[in-house]
């Protein structure tokens, strides 16, 4: 699919706004630095052990703290998507950076169960800012530089994974090699969050400066009404490519989030001891996934519509098998590492199809295939009047959060014969079956659609031949 959005924005640069390109490149680097700093948390692999050291039980952490994040995510995603549309993506990222700093500070300084529960709200807001607002701004800046989306999307995700990789290695070295107390590791994370906050402020000031020096253009728009905004989102989600990507992403991301949330608890439940090598386990997955992203930066197979269904199907089936193995095997050290790799390798197709979603909005919504960017207008019949990129991404995450909350609710009421909560191993087995079932359903849908399409094509060919005779 042609990168029509980038071409459209590049035409705008060539018609008298060449001075905006260096500014866009500078802001793009600021965005990548913000992504790196906000994710650099060497203490994250030891979060469970740190909270237990504060006097909480493992059950309290799993069932009264960690589970709240899954519930808070849904309203947080909607809020950040709306903030990005009304106040701008850069300001939404600034709000996320503030919440990220609050999360680490409260975790470091407080031992109250209530305040630790509050951190699940702040981390939900921080995470939500790096979904819709982040990619809306990334698409805008990528278009202004005249480059293709795939390169910058892969760079962004590779930056995130590199940050997590380095954080995992640094955390494990400090903990295992130097026996650094947990509090010191959280202090390092707090410094990183404060630096990210500084970069977010610079990003907002850079955006304000660009707007003050840029003349009004025909693509500038007023703040949307709530009705128009949600109408655009609904129309965007009805596009077939967007609907397929959203359905796949909801199932896949559900598995990814729940595995990354509970794998430490599973490992500790299996071994009964704290694991100072958790950081190395996480780092291995991040490194391999980041390498896959860099290698596939210009891989055309990820952007070809014909290959899209099979990328989705294989990722769901393989992910389901690996997550199920985490619950089945008694010794989960190697399984955790392999499953970490599998779940962290999900982002490449996820983000590549996010790029394709944006391009689908461009080529479908405009007859001449030339119009959807972060500030580009199209007015065509019942199609979106503007691509609400931040909200479309946020809505996808909302749907995923709703599924995760449903599963979490079911797991919370799943009892064994003796009346106890189902063990984590059984929950992982059920989650793996969920992913595998999603892949099987998608394979069936793809096959049926392919057969139906072939029959329609054959009928049209027969009608054309009959007409010619």
C-alpha cells in the first residue's frame, strides 16, 4: 500500500514550508528520547519483591494492587485519547510523564496499601499516554519529515524495547552483582522519570513554538465537537482493514499484557523464592524483539495486505502455545524466558499494521488517496472527516482492556473444588487456550473470506465472458 499520507505532507513541505522539516526531525528525536527515558526502570522486574518487602503479602499484591491496573486502564485510555484530540498529543504526553513520575515516587516512598493502589491509576494514565497520543504525534512528525511510517514506527518500538532491555540488565547487575537495595534501584527509576518529564516539557514548548511561527494552512482545523469526534472514530473503525487489525490486536494484546503482569507472580509461586534474575529474563525478550524490529524495518511482507492475515494467525497460534506451556511446566525458568520472547515479539506486526491502518484511512477515505494525517482534512460522504488517530488507537486499547478486565473478573471468581482461587498456572493455561482459539477463529474467517472472494471473482469472469460472446 502506498505511503500516501507521507506524500501528501511532503507536498505541503515543498510548497513553502521547508523550514518545518528540521523542527519535525528535532521533535521526533525528542519523542524517541522521551520513550526511552519513560521506560527505563531497572527496578520494574523486582516490583513484586519490593512490594512484599514493604509488608504486603503476595496475595495482596496480585489481587489488591496489580489487578487494579487492568480496571483503571479503560477510563485512562479514553481520557488520554480525548485529551490528545482536544489539547494536543504533546500535552497528553506531558500529562503521562507527570503520572509516570508520581508512580515511581509513590512506590519508592510509601508503604500504605491505599497509596500503592493509587499508583495503579497513575501508571494506567502514564501507559495510556504512550498509546494513542504517542502514535498520533509519531505519525504527524513522520509525515512532516517526508519519511515512511514503517521506519519511524519500528524505530520507536525498538527504542522502547532497548530501554527495557538495558533496564533489565542494569537492574539485575545491580541487584545480583552489587546487592543494591530495592530503594536505591527505585531512586534510579525516579531520576529517569524526572528526566522524561523534562523532555516532555521541551516537546510541548517546541510544539508551541512551531505553531506560533507557522502560518495558517488549509489543513488547520478547529477543536472538534464531541459528536463529530466520536462519529469519525466510529466510521474509521468500520473500515475492513482497521476492523481486522483491531480484532487481532485486542486478542493478542490481552495475552501480552496479562503475561507481563503476572509472570513474576507465576515464577515465585512455582519456586517459592524471590528471583534476582528476573531482569535478565525480561531483558532477553526485549533484546530479541528489538532486534526483530530493526531487521524488519523495511520488510515489505509486514505491509502487504495479502500477508496480513497469516502474520496475525501465526502470531496468535504460537503465542497461545507458549503461554499454555508456562502454566503446564513445573520448572518455568526457561519457559518464562521463551514466553517473554514470544510476547515481546508481538509488537512488530502490531505496530506495522497500525501503520497500515493509518494508510488504509488515507487511501480509502479520499478518492485521490491523498489525505489523512494528524492535521489533514477530508470531507467525503459517510467516511471520517478526519482521522482521529489518537482516539482510534485508544479505542483499540479500550477494547483490549475490556477483554482483560473480563478475564480478570473470571479468574477472580474461578474456584477449585476446595473453594480456593484457581492457581496462577491454571490461569495461564486458560489464557493460552484463549489465544489459540482466537488464532483458529481468525484462520477460519480468512479461509471463508478467501473462498467467497474466489467464487465472486469466478462469477464475474463468467459474466464478462458471456457478455463478450
